[in-house]
C-alpha cells in the first residue's frame, strides 16, 4: 500500500513536470505580457506600410519626470533567425535590464517589426526597414521628443547582424520609403549581441547554422554564388570603416549557433581598418547567453552594455 501511494505521488510529479515543459510558448507569452505591463509609458506606432503590410514599432518612454524636449534614443532590432522572432524579444534576459537602465537614465527606446527573410523578402529588405524606422523617428523627432544627433542601435543574433548592417551600410545602398528619403541616420553607437558578421569568410561557418550554406538562400534569396554583391552588402566586416560608429560586441565563448569567431574575426578586421570595435567575451555562455556560471553574469553584462551606450549618447550614468 505504501509503495502504491509513493508511486502515485511520483506519477503526479512527473505529470506536472511534463505539463510545464510541454507548454513553453504559453508560459513565455504570459511572462512576456507580465513584463510588458511593467512598462507603463509606451506606445505602438506604424512607421511604414509596404504592399499593404503595416510595420510598427513600440516606443518605450522614461518616466515623465525624466523626459526632456529632446532625448537620446536607441533603436532595437530583434533576432529570430532572420525569418522569425518578435519585437518583444527586447524583453528577454540578454537585453531586459539594459532596457530598464536606459529608460531610467532618460533614454527613449524603440523596438521594431520588420519584413523577415522569407517568401519574396530577404535580409536586405530587413535592413531597409530598420533604416526606415530610424528615418521615421528622425522625421518625427519633435513629436516623439527625440534628439536628432544622439541615438544608437542594438540587437542580438540575427538582430545583432541587422543592427550592424543598418549602422554600417550606406544609406544609398538601402533605399526605402520615398517619403523618408530626406533623412540620413548616423548612429552614435552599436551594441551587437552574438551576431553573424560575414557572408564572405568561410572560416566562420563550421559548427554554426551556416555550415551547409543553405541558410544563405534565406538571407540572400539565392546562393552565395548567385548573389555575391548582396552578400557583401550584408557582411558587417566588409562595411566597417575607420570612421564607423563605435561598436560593442557581446558574445558567449560556447556559442554553437553563431560561434564567437564571428566577433573575434570582426575584431581582427577592426584592427586592420583602425575602427572602434570592442568585444566583451561571456565565458561558459552559449547563444543568447544561455549556460551555467557564465561570466560576466547577465546583470554585469547588461550593466556593461548600458555604460557603453550611455557614454556614446553623452548621458551621465547616475547609477554608477
């Protein structure tokens, strides 16, 4: 009888555990909504319409007591393998505390939706949309209380790659909405988390999601051999110049999705070109900084990114 009762308890425990692991999307959605509700000062804005598709952004504002007539701002580009993800990826652990800290220091943050690399769209269209989002904010700077000089861009994984290309790529190479054509974003800084950095360097592919090269068809809409010029335009290392904005790379040394060689290679290119690029290596961390005993910790790396951004937006960090 005792054995039977014990077995029943074990079975109930197993069922509970299975239920928890069987519904991750539901649990994430709940958590996402709960986290989102902790930001009372926000609004959703449509920044462009393409082929009847409305692309929007969510703008997070600091507390009203910290808002000025013109405020520095950061544009966030989400990850998700170029074909997935959502603008509220900004609420994930890799970025959340930096978002909170930036808002606390009076920095407005916008996170965008963009055309994903699937169907007839490629990562090229994704970059055009990110640039147009920045142009839209510059065009309506007075309405949204934005500074037209001090602003930057950040993102992780695919979003880290797109952030780099958006900041480094020439505006003339990524023409978008004609109504926004009179604005030319010049970002003061880029924070790029565990990014992909070159379509052209084959040494970055082994042990990554690009190993068999099929993912290039998603990015480019064709193979590397068929679109060499587009591959160059979507390679941050090829776009990097001595006068490029300061860049912070954050990468886990155990990343098996986009290995850290992506960032160490960009550091090599930066040295050759005398560009301002630094790398924060997260020890024991996989993609998205997953892992046990990572160093620096999530809080520490969030603080590091916050300090980097604030320093380049000329905001005094009052929490140091």
